[in-house]
């Protein structure tokens, strides 16, 4: 990665509107310098500071994405309850109309003469008995109508309370989402401020150190045999998910985005598997928690590789020790060595999927491996 590309990270962050006023207290650039330093910090220290800021940003954005998911579910719940409440109110209206109609009928046919006396005085006792049966049926219908009316009132009241509670929950989540969004912007502003404080020489040295660190980690991973000794073909859905991800190479990273023009890391993985016909959780942490774990030695294309102790970055395994992912703000969807970031483990969205008997890896577009491979910010 060139120093020019790192400078583009800052430019891209500004273009996405991530600029905010710095928080009170020392700036990230000032906080990174030790007392007595003139601002010329060792590149290793700069890299550590950048990693820390990106990790803070990824954590904030993971929280934002999770809140967004909860808010979407809550909105759906509110809409469902409102539909049920509308139906219940219509049913209550019908029940009240029926009760009023029966009340009028009862008033119009009321008499002080008991059914027993009417039977004794009737010229046709059988007709009187038949009439009494009809009256009994009407009484039964009245009782059923009253019972239905009472039930409709209780159901409507219960649904109204549930709808109000669900709406309150939606408003609370919407407020939390705003705070989460502001937290992400703050963290990205800190990253931008640090990058803007670096000289061209520092940026170039930082790029070289990133590359050297990545190459060493990849070499160590391959040498350890952790990836196994033989390649495995994907399942049918795994191949479809991977080909979708490869088709997105070159599209910009944007935190919180799920395509089709921009993605964050878990936005790319969730949309790829949705395209393949398998719905997976939205965030990298949920993907790690809810999907089936697989050892690195059994990876097959389409599996998800999860990074960092808090599971805040995720990529699709391409094969041959490579992954496809959306690395960071200012970067684009690309192919990277699997060990470009600290690996937490891997998960498989379709553990029951049978491997394909014949498989041809997707053809990568030109420049698929260009750019920064570090995904410190994960979801940011």
C-alpha cells in the first residue's frame, strides 16, 4: 500500500461526512505523543495508535449495526400490532352493533306474561312450544353476542397496551441508534485527525510496516499447517455467496452499508449469503455467535472468517489462503491474505451443504488485491 492510498483514507472519510468537532481534551494525535516528544513518533507507535482508533470505531459501529437490527425488528412488531389492533377494533364495532340490534329486538318483544302462562292460554300449544324454542335460541345468541363483545373489548385493550409499549420501545431504540451513530462518527473523526497529523514520510513508513506485518503473519499461518494440506470445494450455496462477493470487488466501504453500491464487512457477508438463499445474522458478532464453527483446517470457499477477540471483522474465504472482504473506510472491497488481521476463527452458514464435485474458482478482476489489507476498523 502506498502513502498516497493512506492519504486517501482521510479524504474518503471527509467525503462520507465523518468530520465532527473534536471532543474536549487532548486530540488523538496529541494523546499519542509521549511527554517530551516533538511529535516525531516511531512508526510502530503510530501503527499501534491507528489500530486502537480503528478498533474503537469498529466496536462503536458494531453496536450501531446491532441497534439498527433491533430497530428494524421493533418497527415490524409495531406494524404487526397496529394491524391486529385495527382488526380487533373492527371486530369490536361489529360486536357492539350486534349487541345493540339484539337489545332492540328484546325490548320490542318483551312482555310481562311468563312463557308458562302463555303456553296455558295458547290455542295451539305446539306452536307455542316451537315459538319458545326460537326464543330460547335467540336468548342463546344474545348470550354469545355479549360474551363475544366482552372478549373483543378485552382483546382490543390488550393489543392497544402492547402497541403503545412497542412504540415506546421503537422510540427508545431510535434514540439509541442516533447516539450509536454519533459515536461512530466521533471515532472516525479521531482516525481522520491522526492521519491528517502525519507527514508523507510517516505515511509511507506506516504502509511499509503494515505490509511487512501482514506478510509475516500470513507466512506464519501457512507454515503452521493451520489451513490444512488440501483444498476443499464449496457447497452450492457457498459458491453462490462467494461469486456474489467477488462481483462486489472495487465497491467502496461504508459503515452500516449493505449494498448494492457500498458495504461494510458484515454487510458484504450477510448480503452474499442472502443472495445464495441463506439468511445469516447482520453483524459479525452475531455471525460468530450463531453460526456453526469450523476449524481453519476445514475451511472451504464461502465460509466466513471472523477476526479480533470481539469478533468485529469478517470476510468470506476465497480459497488458497485468501479472503474477500470490505476492509476499512477509504478502502474498497478486495482480496486479502487470510492473516491480514488477527484471526478469531471461522463459521459455516450451511453446515449441511454438500461439497460440489466439480468447482472452478471465480475469476478475479484486475487489481483485486490492490490497496490496504488491514481491517482494523471492521464495521466502522
